[in-house]
C-alpha cells in the first residue's frame, strides 16, 4: 500500500493470482483429484492421496473387459 493507504493495481493482481491459485475449481488437476478422492478418508496414514473405492472398482472392471476383448479378438486367431 502506498502512503495514502490506497491499494495499487499490482497488489490487487498479486492478491487475485494468489486467490485463484489456491482455489480448487480453477485448477483442473486439483478439481479432478478432488472428484476421485475417497470421501470418508481422503489421506491415508502416511499422508498420501487415497482414491475412492468406486474408482478402483471401475478401473478393475475396465481392465477385465479389455482383457476379455483382447482374448476373444486376438487370442482365438493365434
């Protein structure tokens, strides 16, 4: 702030940048991570990110379907 107590435009820009950098909704990486986090316990005992059980289940289901598809499309021709 200057001597008269006014806020300069540069200080306003810096404050807005700081506010937007900490906001989850403006950062796509943080928003996606927040969407897939476990609702009951988002961080484990070691402080690492813990995914939702639904995300893990969907991942395993996609891997199983991909395996079945590859078996019946490539495995039968060999």
